[in-house]
C-alpha cells in the first residue's frame, strides 16, 4: 500500500516540452506528492520524462529492500507507480520465466510484463482480470508515449483524476494531492482502466451475478423452513474465505487483525490465527517471522465491541490490545479525520474517527498491515434493514447496489483511516474469487426468512453456519452491530447533540446558499461540511462525496421497503426498530 501522483500529457503542442517547464512541473508534482506522504512514509521516488512525471510514496510491506517505486521494466522503457497488493504475483511471475527479467521482488512488478503481453492486442480487460488483489496503478510506456491507468474491481484502493487549466491529466491516490492544482477533480471509476489512446475509461470488471436472473436458480443450502439440505454450499463459503485470507497473509513486515467482536472481524481473526504460524510465501514450510498474532479493538470504556472483542480474542488465542478513547479525544480529532478521509458523509465520519485513533496506536506498536472484516455485510445482507426486504429479488438487487457503492463508504473509510498513519488494511471478504462465491449464492439462503417457530432467521445465517466451530457461540450468533454504534452508543449521541448546538437554525436555513452543491440534509452533516469546505474548497471536491438518503446504511432505493422510513435519514443501526435488540 502506497500513494502516488502521476502527471501526463505534459506536452500539449507539437514541440517537445522545454526543460524549464519540465522542471517546474516536476517540482509541482513533488509538492502534490508530499501531501500524501502519510500513505508512504518509507521511501519516495520520482520519474521525469518528456510527457509524463510519476512520483511515488512507499509503504513497504513486500520486499522492503529492493521494491522501491516507480518500478522500471527490464528494458527501461516502461515505468510503473502502483498502490496496493497483487496477491497472485508468484503465479504470474511463473508465466514470464525466461521471457522477462524481474528487477525486484515487488508483487506489483508483475503488472509490467502483463502490460507487455497484452500491449499489441490492446486487450487490457484480460490483462487486469489476471490480477488478484487490491490496486490502483499508473503505467507509462515511454517508447510509445502512452499510459494506462487502472483500479481494482471494488475500489478498495482510492484513486482520483483531474485536469489542470492547460489540459494536463493527473491521477493521485487521494483528492488532496489534486486540490488547488486541478480545475476539475473526479474519482477514477472502480473496476475500470483508461488507456490514453481511448476517449474514456473502459469497464473491465463485469460479473453475471449483477442480475437476479443469474443467481435465482443457484443451488440452495437450505429449504423454505431453514433446514440444511445441501451442506456443500456452506462448505464452499468456508473454503473460499479461508483461501482468500491465506492469500492475503503475504507480508515481510509484522501484521495484525482488527477485532471488533462482531461476526465478520472475528471470522477473519480466527482464520488468520489458523495460518499465522507459517509464512504463506513459502507454501507454509517456513515458520512465521512473527509467530504471535496481535488483535486490536477500539471503543469507549465498557462499549459493546470491547466486551465482545475480548471474548473472541480469548477464544481465538490472539495477543489482544484494547484501545480506549474519550468523547473529547474523538471530537478533537474530527478535523484531522475529515482531512484524511476526504468526505463529509455522516456515517463515514462517525465510523472513521475511532478507526483513525486506533490506527495510530497500531502503528506505534510496529504493525504495518492489518486484516479486517469489511465487505461482509454487502455480500450477505448483514445490515439490519435487510430484514425488511420484501422478496429475494429485491434483496439481491440491493446487495448489488451496495457492492457498487463500497468504494464511496466502507472501503474509503478503512483505507484512508488506516493509511493516515501508514497502516495497510486488507479485506479478504472482498477477494475477487470470494465475491463471486458469495454473490453467486441463491439469495434465499441469505435472506432473513420466517422460521417454523415464527421468528425471523438472523442476518448472515449462512456465514455464521460456515464458521460457527471457530468461534464462541455468543460471537458466532451475535447480532449485527454497526461499527460506529459498537464503539459506544454515546459517541453518536454526543455528535448529534454537539452539532445541533454548534449549527444555528439560521445557518441551517441558509444551507442551500452556503453549499449549493449537495446541500446538507442535517445539522450534523452541515458541521462536517463546514470542516470539509475549509480543507477542500472547490466544487469539484464537494461533488466527489456521495449524497444519498438512507436508513441504517441502506441505499435510497431500499427506503421503499418500509413506509416508516420515507422521512428518515439516519445511518445508525439503532434506527431499525423491532430488529435491533437495543433499538429502544
């Protein structure tokens, strides 16, 4: 995980760019790159060409000694700046034995020979599809004066694009690197690549499960009464997630796990513990360099997550660390949090603040990579509002909508909150192969169906069933608790009260004049927007933030499921009365 800035199309005329202008642009790119050095505090590198400049800030996780970037091809004609991890890099390397001379042990270097392989055909969809990992990269082919930009399927790794007043094209790992230098800024679309000979980005990531018809007849694990009739479906879920976790344990530096005590993080921690004694890089033949697995939880004193996390850690056997924060510490951190996460979305700010505080402690202990449970709720319908889904088709289509928006919310939060302190977050639930398994399940196996006793089946039942033997019963069957709730209910209650007092009625009444782009819907959002606008004043920056009504993290479309939700706009899980045990 790293950060980079790329500037392209430097020469807008027919004559080569002057040395003076090249040096001026190089200095500008270096200044832009400094703004994201928190993402890569271990090394800085820069490439300067006649029509491209690439600056890279490195966080060394794999091959710390020789893998500095930008990476350069064996013939020194292709330059690459990449952010992320390629988990199947060893398999890809085998393709090119004898045909390409690798210069580093970096997992990202495999992107260069892959580009060479597909350059003639121009079939970059097949090229990017070969990569299994989380990534955003900018590749410059100096021989042909072309560039290729790409981003992973879900958008786990952030990437932005912009254009300056001279029409030059920029990409950067965070928005802050472009603000002030680019006239227009946009998020680079996830699951897409942009080849400079094309007019616009091309979507490379397409899956059959995006339509209900493709999954409605998939094999079922349970019957209409909830009885297991096909255990192989449950076994497929287990094997797929275990394979994803094992692949993502490649690391040459100490790593840990985030453990909130909820189902998802507890499963990831338990699987990680299963593989943590050996190095996955050596096919489990070599003992791990750091044989004890450390887990981390954050919350207010006595919060639900801290209590549950300790139970899970005791059972799994991790070296557990409980991080307490106070309301005042969190309030003081809000401007820094919004600066790093680059959003004023309410639920993202609420959840990012304790995660940001936790990341600082993790980094102080020498941990540079952590695994987390992000993505499970979108794959399995874990949010409490899914209990109200009227039928299997609506349930599945909402999952597809949630998956398409992950890059705007949970992925953004997890990546930027952790990378604010130079900690890399990995998300096994969002492994490309496991996504296909989970989203390809029959939706009825994931729904909260009515059971013979009249009760509704708990959310994520099939996932719980697949891993119930690895966890204590009260964790395996613990009800969903959204992270911003689980760290302590008083956190959200205080934010609501504080922002209600800080933003006057008169200010809020004039919100459309103050913020014509995405006017705030609540005083809490207004407060965050004020901070955001001081840090990122352009209208382009404001438009990069999602602005959608919802309840308990739903999409706007799902508000149609319950008439009582139509006038609600509250992301907390406690908004779903009659489902959450602590809703009242």
